[in-house]
C-alpha cells in the first residue's frame, strides 16, 4: 500500500445498533481509517471476492483488518471465515471475531477455522471505545499486514 | 461219664437190659423154656432195634443167642450144641438179624422223615383224622408257642390260634374242612394267627389230606408261613406306588436302552399317552426330546455322577411343545452295575415363557433406557443451545440501550439538565442490571445441566482467582480479603469453584453498612470426611428467617438501590456446590456480620 492511503477496515455486522455504536467508538477513538460495513455473510463474501456490487476495488479495497460477527443471518461468521481461509488470494487476511458470544465452543471453533483473534463485545460503550482503540493500535499500527498472494491487486 | 458217650451207649445198654428181662421171664416160666425157647427174645430184639436201630438190635440178637444157648437150650447152663439145638439157634439168629435189619431201616426212614420235617423252613403241623395234632416242626413251635410234646394230642384249633382279622371271630377249622372235603385247601382270607405273645401275624397256610391209600385219610398235613413282614412290605410298596400316582410330575423308569418300563399317572396327564401306550417305547423317540447338550455328554455325566439335571423340550401326544425341568438318576444293583434310569420331569413351560418374556423385556428396557437417555441428552443440548440463543438475543438490544444511553450522556450530557442526566443514568443502570441478570440466569441453568468433572483443586488458587476477578470491586470498596493458611486441596470443578467463590466474596463485600470497609476472612476447617470453608464478613448480617431463602433464585432482601445484586448469585453458589457434592449455609445475625460456609470433599480422604 502506498503511504498516505489509510487502510480499510471491514466490519461484518448485522445489528444496526451495534454498527452505530462501533462507528461512534471509532470516532471517539480518533480512528480515521475508512470503515466498510456489510450486513450479512453473503455480502461479506461478495465484498472480499470483489464481485457484483463490490467489483470496484478502488471504491471497495481489500481490508487490512476484518471485524467479523458470528451471528449473521443465513450465512454465519464461521462460514465466511471458512470460505475466506480457503481462498488462495484472501486466506491471509487478518480476521478478528467480534461477537457477543463468550461460549467456549464458539471460541474453539473460531480458532480452528483460522481466526486471528476473538473478542467479546463489551456491554459498556466506554469499554468499546477502549477496545477499538487498542484494536487499531495493535492490528493496524503495530501488526505487520500480511502480503496477499498476487492476482488480487 | 461225658453226655455224648452216654447217649451213644444208652441204646446198647437198653438192648442188653431188655434181653436180660426177656431171659428172666423165660427162665421163670418153664413151659416157655421148653416149647418156645426164643419167644421173648424176638420182642427184645425188636425193642432194641426200635430204640437204637441196627447196632443195638444186632447186639441184642447176639446177647439173646448166647443167653438162649447157655440158659435155655438143652443142656441148660452149658454151651454144648446138638444138631437140633444148633439148627434152632441158627434159625433164631437169622430171623433176629432180619428183624434187626428191618428195624434198622425202619428207624432210619423215620429219622430221615423227622429230619426232613424239622428242616422245612415253614411251619408244618400234622394231625390225625380226629384233628388232633400229631407233629409240630420247630418253625410251627416257634410260631404258635406250643412245643411239639405239649401240642401232640391237642385239638388243632387250640394249637393254631386263628382269628378273622376284622371280625375277631374264630375262623372255620381248616383241618376239619380238609378232612371233610378230602382235598387241598387254603386259609380263608383275612385270617390272622395270634402268636404266643398275643401279637398278630398274617399267615399263608395250606393243608392237604394224608392218605394211607386212595380211599382212606390218615390225617392232615398243614404247611404255613408268617407273611406279616411280606405283607407290610407289600402294603408299603402299594402305598408308595399309589403316592407315585398322586403326583402331577412325570415319573418314568427307563431301562438301559431307554425303553420305558414305568410311566406314572403324572406322565399320562403331562404327555397324553397312557401307561399301556407308553411302556415299551423308547423315551426320546416317543417324546421327541430336544437335549440342551449332546446326549452323549449327558449320558457320561449320568454314569459318572449317578445324576443329571437340565431343561428338556418334549412334544406331547397332541403335538404341543413343553419345556420340562428334568432330573435323572441312575439306579444301580447291589454290585454297582447300572440297572435302570429314573426320570422326573416338571413342566416349566409357563415359567420358561415368563423368563423369556422377562429377558426380552429387559433387553427392550435396556434399549428404551438407552433411547431415553439419548433423547434426554439431545433435549439437554437443545435446551443449552436455546438458552444461549435466547441470552444472546436478549443481550443484543440491551447493548444498544446501554450504549446509546451512555452515548447520550457523553455527547449531549452537557445540554441536559440534572434530571435529564439522572434519567439517562437510570437507563444505564437498569440495562446493566438486566444484562447481569441474563448472564446469571444462563449460568444457573447451565450448572443444573452440565456434567461437572471433578478433580483435586487447591482452594488457595481458587480463592486467589476469585479475588483477581473481583479486583475492581475490591479496590472500589476498599475491601480487604484475608486468607488464613493453610487452605487444603478439595475435590471440585475449578471454574465452578471460582464462580462460587466470586459470588460469595462479592456478597461479602457488597452488603456492608455505609462507610464501613468490608473485611473478609477466609479460612478452612478440616475433618476426616470433609473440608469446611468459612467466608466471614463484617457486613450487615442476615435475619434468621431469611437464612434459607437467600439461597433461592430471585430472592433479594434489599432493593437494588440499597445494594446491587440480581438475587441469583447465591442460588448459583448453592447449586454449584451441590453439584460438586457439598453443602452451603450461613451463620449470621443482623448487625453481626455473616459467616458463609461451604463443604467439599477433601482431595486426600482419610489422611
């Protein structure tokens, strides 16, 4: 990525309230990175594959970080993750699960499918701001973004 | 002189004595001497022969001859012989010897006759034509109690005391009957002999006339024996046989090639064939026997042990199938050689069917239990998923409520009056409470359903983990938790134990009087069978009437404005401890703090 261009963060979340609160949290944390939101698993797949409405890579660039909810209508977060990790050009994309489920079984499955990290959504919005800030700091600022295989731009 | 010698010499002595008498008589009556010189010597020889037999008769002959020659034949008192006297003497000797021989064989015959009679094992009584006893052999003597000498001449019925068994009347005189009818006759039935000691004997008797020639009867000979013992045996046997016929079990006797020789009424009832039809058949062909193991093995066991037991399948005459419990025994003769088989069968068809049905029921029961358990497990899993799903769906909007309320406070709080801000705070508090409630409910429901694998857990570590979880609250309240070492190792489920301790400790530091810093002491008591952990606080205490209720779901003693709490925390504690095999309770009084206790199994029981 050329310097100066801020990396995109993709949020896969179906709950509108959670989306609003997250956007606000990003704002409060002074994160300027573009936030692309898709509301279900199918749309997530289309976006990442660059298909259909998301064919324009300039408008819809590949993200440096995917925040993935698990409880999505029709196609679950697990399915998106599994699909992602099976795509040669996309499988290295950093994916952090951001869900309300603290269940051990879900955590285990997410890691089995190749999630990079698993976060439980905090109830307190103050905690959400802190979380988001830390996410950005760690995964965008500090973490070395993996190079993607050629052919995806 | 020894008796034996005396007995032997006596007849000879008698012989000599008799001859001497005869001589005396002859000498005393001179006409006899002259005309019949040998007259009285003949009777002497005959007498000697009668008493003593051939020997003494010959001795008598010799002595008579010498005496006659010397004393009687002329010339008297000398041994001189003339032709005439010689011929007379010779003639006498010849005749006397002849008589002796006759007497001898007569005596022998009589003796033999007597010996034979005495040797007969049965009682023999002979009578004359008048019905008087002429002879009793030893067996008759024993049975009647009459010695031969005493019995002779007595009437027959006096000696042989016979009565009718039931009527107790004397029976018809058998001897009289025989004498009258002149043929062989037996005793009337139900006749018993009364023995010398008054005991009753059953006897078998028959008599026959003694005929001197074809026309004339000389008397009656009666032969009898005591059959009491035999009759008793027969009666016992008959009774046993009758008893055998009473039973409903089949009793079969088979000979060594398995041919039926005895078939009781029970067998007829069980199988349908009568005894006539069954006797002579080979048992396992007739009954179409199915054996539980090879017949050879059964035979071997039978011959080795003398018995065999097992269940057989038989087919009745009507074609029905029976299951019988069969007991076999091997009969051996006196030398130990196998003689016959005894087979006893009881019908267990009904019982067998019941057993089979029971077994099947058991099997299906097992299956049903397994299916039911599977169902339960599935239901549980479904419930679990449902609860989690419900919790998730309930918490989502709460996040929204809480989040936006807080956002309002943060972004627009300055523009609100105090009351507006207060409202928002209440919204936040309410939604937080609800979220906690949902989580607690989820935990509580999970405790009841989940299997808790137990293992040794150091209490120290669990308490410290609980402390860590509560660190924020502890700090906020300025609470101090004191651990009194040592805290033993217990059998528990670590995460559950931590949750329990968190809840109890949270309680301990929450319910303090305003302005008081909570101080909590944690210590352990050890007995052989359990560990009792005490969590003692300096809180406001719990009145006696509520000390049980606080462990129930949704039981709160104070409003949420006074003290925070969902009312589930202690319910979770009780449930969790119970699932780990222990108990909880509290010792408390208002104003005196509370001492919560929980018991768990020690990890080293008996140590």
